[in-house]
């Protein structure tokens, strides 16, 4: 059976941990040239070594998605190693909960810069590389159920993920004529280090009732997601299987938000 991503070069931002690490591992199993783009270069290099030791093709590069030059350098790294870029996953993100009436400009601007502007710049720079190659290519964004419904304890994050959904649709419209597709997936509650951090921070501001266990209780399938639950959809969106899909957001949340 042929690997579904054989020979494809894929960059995953925030690829060193959580959802990003799981999809990098899945891509390597499917034969991709995986580029782990992360602020934490040491963690990225450790994952790349692990994937390489099991027969995969992987490398790591330090990328700050809030800095355009850094995003460009990550793409240069991928192209210099593998000759081209086939898919770009805007997966990196962060959150910093605050009570709604206490949200300040610094909190809002940081979260929007990483989660929203980072996706816009990543899409732009990936598209420029795709165009230089002659067109075609895939951009995949990590949205969230928070982009479909606002959460009071992390309103800027919800707003940023709503922006990711809009950028997915706008990018799909702008780039379709060049054979470039832009899609997204929207996780719900996923057991990752990010949620462990969020639970601590929510408790610290007296919003512990909105944490992991509370939000998981509304999932129809009865459990939060593991990062591995995201992998099949990510592979589908990176592979030729999804060539006739663009501008779409696929929820992966166990029936938590029905829209």
C-alpha cells in the first residue's frame, strides 16, 4: 500500500508538541518530508530525531509565527532541504485566559498576533512559495470550536479563532485560481499540554469551573479528544484525497458544538 503523503514536503508550525507533534508523527508514517517549525527548537529537534529513527524524514527549524521574516526562513529551510513545499499547516497557537472585564490591550494584541496574524502571514508566505513553484499547494489552519462560540474566560482566543475561520474562507477565494486550497479543522477539548496550562491559569483567576473537565462534560461521544484523534483528518487535508475541497472547516470535537 502506497503511503498517502509520499514525497510531499509539509511544514507544521507548533509541530513540537500537542496536536502538532501528533500530526507530524502521522505525516512521517505516511511518507511525508516533515518540517517541524516551532519556537522550541530543542523539542522540535528531539521529535525530528525520533521520527528519523523510525524511518521517517523529518527536520526542525525555529519559527516564530508572529514574525514574518521567521516564517519566511522556515519555508526557505524546507525548500532548501526538499526542493519544494506542498502543504503548510498553520497550527501554532497560544492562549492566556483573563476574566472578560479584565482583558487588556496587551493580552488581546498578543493572542491576536500569534493566532490570527500568524495564520494570515503563514498563508501568504506559503502561497508565495506555491506560486513560485508554478501553483498548486495546500494550506491547512488549526481553528477551534472557540471560533464558533465565544468563551468568556478567553474571549480574545475565541475572536482569534473566528478570524482563522474567516482567513480560511478568504484565502480559499483568493487563491483558488492558482490551484491552492485553504481549509481548516476545528478541535474541541483535546488532552494536550496547552489544556493542562489553561486549567492552571483558569483556576488562578477563579474560573476553574470552565476548565477541562467541565467543558468535556458536554461532549456527546463522552470523552475529550486525544491528539491522535486529529491525525486522520490532518492526513486527509494534506493528501490528494481533499483536492476538491477548499474554504471548509472540519470540526473534530466529538459532538460538542453543533452548528
